[in-house]
């Protein structure tokens, strides 16, 4: 039934041929970073778009296709080009980012530098760069200290590619001097997939990962309709449905099996989103679960009075979080007289309470 499990895994980086409908964005990325392959600097770029729109996949295609060295005018190999992918989930600190970069640059694991000051780590990176370095910062809006973006941007030989859900999140809580530098990054929008494109994505995955006849196009259409324009969710539904079919001894996907596979995949996607937000944002979600439905003002007050927080947040910052939670489909919005008001989706509350097992 399953011939290639990796093709059904939403977290696995697929080969280029399985990335459907993102050639234009990938080509744009390649053109922006092409100067690096010729030994020149580039202003870099940043990617933004909703969850499950192929942002991380496209960035990894870029990293995979970047050559190991620059090419000189006479066609010979020049300076080395190194690449780094850092997932900034859970609010990575400036120090965390530098430690991961040093490990990528071959300077050993973080445990070998337990007492090094953060500024010392930054200087070590400068010394370790021998040519060019392209850095992808996934979930860059989760970085706790945004100054690290400015510092990386100013390093000779470093080209940045941050990834965020919404464009303004890259600049949230950033000082004006940081804003002015990051505006040099070329914005590359990733729009939500429509249902017809999701069907093509699923068909490509099924062609590689499943035996012929296991899933029909009509079932892929149902999955696309249930996926809320999220490719990660769609692939999860396909995987879970096929696993249900195999466990029940069925040779093919049916509508009944789809009904069983969909709820599980929703919780999988929610866990993925919960793992991508910071500890402070998770506390905010739990606050919403306790007092919601409620507007941003009372949510901000309740968050700031929570004994678990490290620092208070402005109502503007909380509103940015609420916008991100809504994009991730973690909360619902209601129109009220002094609204909007927000509350947790029931399935999100169940996952937070541990009522749905992984």
C-alpha cells in the first residue's frame, strides 16, 4: 500500500519535483541569491505567507541548489558558500541563534561553549565565515531579541532569508534602526493554496508514496476541501487516512476512512503550530482558554497579571499574537459590540488539556 513513507510526511523536505505551484517563488529566490554564487553580496529577502503555503519547502530548495563554492570568471571554483537553516520556534534568543550558526559552521556543539559571552559568539562567527554564508531563519518573528537580525545583516559575507507568517511580524517590536535595515530585504509573498492546487500536491505525493489505486482523485478533492488551504494539513489527512486503511486491512481509501483520518490530522497540525510558538504565546493561548471569548484588552490584562510571564506585553503586541493565532487556526473570532472577541477552538483546548493523545 505505502511504497515511500517520506512522501506522506508533511515535515519531510520533498524533492523539487513534488513541490507544486511554487516555481515562480523559487525562481525569484534563486535570482535574488544568484550574486552570491558569483562571489558578490546580495541584499537578501524575506518570505511571508500563511501556514502550509510551502514557505519552508521553497527555502530549503534554495539551500539545496546553492553550489558549495562561488564560480570565478574563468569558470573555476572560488570562495566557499555555506548555508544554515535555523528554526526559531519557541522564541530562540540571540545566543541560541549564534550557537546554532557556529555549530553549522563546524565550530562544535553549543556544549563546548557553555560560558562564552554572546558578543564573543558573534565574533567567533565573523572569524569562522570563510567566504559566504546564507542563513534561513524560519519563524523569524519568534526570535526574542530582534537585534540579532541587524547584526547578521551587517556581517560581511552573510545573506539573510527570514520566514514569517505575516510581513509586519518581521518588524514587530523592532527599533527604527532595525526597521530601516530590514526594509532592504526583498519581500516574497506566498499566497494560500487553492483547492485545485492542493489536489495536485496530494496527487504528486500519492503517485510517489502509494501503490496505484489506493486513493482516487475524488478522495483527494475531499481532503483538499477539508484542509482549509493548508498543504501541511492536507498531507497529514492523506497520511492518517492511509494508515487507518492499512490498520483495518483495507486496500484503498474510502470516504468512511477519510472521516476517521481527518480529526487525527487536525490535532497533528495543531501540535505542530503549538510547537512553533513561544512560551509566552502559549501562556497567552492558555489565558484565552480561561477567559474567552474576550476582546484584546481583557486578554492583555489577564496575560500581564499571569505569574508565569517574563515580561509584560503591550495590547498592540497581544493583537499581533492574536492575528498570528487566527492565521494558525488556533482561535476563533466573534463580532461583539466592543469586539472582536477571541476564544480557543475546541480541539485546541483539548490538545492543550491532553485530552487528545499524540
